[in-house]
């Protein structure tokens, strides 16, 4: 999907790290930004192919997830205003192993 829409990045919200691992497994050409509240998970994911980790507090609102994805994409310098990004997370939010949502959004 990221290749087809020419997304600049894939933003994976992950509590336990599994979401970022699953995305990394496919070796996308886009960078994967794993957003996690856990420093331990961030350290583990820093060893995974193509994953850049960002530590942020857990978000409980879906609109805040999408806003945070935009912020992280801009802060890391990977995307600019108007670029497309892929955001993936699980609903309910912050529950490990519940990744079930993907959204293409503009920064």
C-alpha cells in the first residue's frame, strides 16, 4: 500500500513492538517510524531493519493518534507538508496485539 500511494513513511503505533516488526518483515522502501510509550520497546526496535523509534506517551483518542503521526513525520524530517504517510495502530488503543487499522493520510 505504501508503495502504491507513494507514501513517504509508515508510522506504526506499537505498545509491544509487534506492529513495527510485522511491517519491517516486508522490507518496505519507506522508513518505518515506531511510536511507543516504552523505552525498553524502543531500544529493542532500534535493532530492527528500517525502524526508527520515537518515544511518546500512550494516546487514548484516535484523532490524537493521527495528529501525533503527522507531528512525528514532520519532526523526524522524513515527511513534509502535503506528503502522504501510512498510519497503523490497533483499536482499542494501547492494547498489545490489537493492530487492526491502517490509514493513508496527508501531512
